[in-house]
């Protein structure tokens, strides 16, 4: 992950797991004590490690989640 991606994930999960409803259902981002994250889709999950690249599919959903978070913060 890039530093920018790590900071984005930290911001999303500052208060604990972050949930977002999308067309595919509820997607959750859950921080782990080792600094990694679980990206929970309705039917499976992905373990995101800070020293590994984020897959483009997962990056798409994380970007959507971040945009939703930012739109709520601007209200």
C-alpha cells in the first residue's frame, strides 16, 4: 500500500469498523491489531496488508467508501 492509502484506511477506521451500503450489499472495513484490515464483502472477505498492493477491484470499493465518508463529513 502507498502511504496515502494507509492514511485513508486509518481515517475511515478511526472510530472502529467502517460500514457502507453499496449496490452489492453491506461492505465493512475492519482494522486489525497488527495494522492490517479486513474488507468484508457480503459473501467473502479480503485481508489487506500494509506491505502488499491493494487489488484494483478492492481499491474501487475502498475509494467508494472513502468518498461516502468524506461526503458525510462535509455535512
